[in-house]
């Protein structure tokens, strides 16, 4: 795992947290140039990256991650941000390869939840911060998403948070069979072609994000 965070205290804290949960941090860097070098490692299994890094403190971390995924499609990347910005999540998801996450830094205060999110991304899943999801849902306008029922929107919201079918079922207190039916309906209403379910899940979340401009 590669970790990129410019604040020394937070970087050291993340190293300790991840190591304590059995994750191996092979490189911990503080700026974009060092991150670009670390991301070039062909054995890298996941990267946890702050959006804003020196020298410009704009979106250097995000750009480095996107470029690394362009060179190596599907490279698992978890992006951390101080603020809610759904465009960051959309850009990460744009290649449709999955294995991406976008979390607010405050989620680190829930160690187990944060590590679970990193592991979900490392395994090829997609995780969006609940506050990002809520902000996007609040801004929802007329789009293909308007075709979805209230329950289907709830299911899609939970999918965007990285929940499996079982996780969605548990959150909504319904059966996995019911969840699978809702997801099938979502795919149909969003005009997503038949293909691997994991790929269509990513495309469903991306379609959802695209409808929020």
C-alpha cells in the first residue's frame, strides 16, 4: 500500500492505524512528485491518497491517482478529502473500472470502518462517503434517475457507499432476493447493457453522479 498525506501527524496516524489492522504501508509520501514515483510501482495493490498535496495544494493527489489508473486500469485508489466534492468521485469513476473510493478525512475517526472501506476498494469495490452521497441526492434533478422509485434510489445510494447486496439488504431490512430485483430494475431504467454485475454497478453509480451537474 502507498499512502500520500502532507500532514505529518495525520500521515503517521494513518500508518499506525493501517499497520495495526494488518495492512503493509510500503511507502508514505508527502507531496505529488513523490506520490507519482510511488504509484509507478508495478506491485502496488492499493493507494490511499489525499486530494490536495504540495506543491500546489489544489488537486495534485487526485490527478496523480487518475494518471496512475490511466497507465494501469483498475489500480485501487482511495482518495481522502477535507470537503465534500462530488466531481472528484465522478472523475475517479469515469473510466468505469471500479476499485475506487472517496472519503472525507473525518472518517478516519472510525478506524474499523475506514480500514473496511480501504479493503473494499483494494478488492475492486467502490466506496463513496455518506456525506457525498447525501449531498448528491439533495441536488438530484430531472434525469434518468427520475425513473427510479424511492426504494430504488435508496438501493442505489447504498450501492454508492460500497455496500454488497447483503449489506444493502441488511440496511433496508429486506431480503437479498428483493435487493437483486431492485438492482436489476435500476440497470434497466438507467439503460445499462447486460454485462458483468460489478461493471454495471460502477456504471450505475457513475450515471447517478453524471446526473447531478
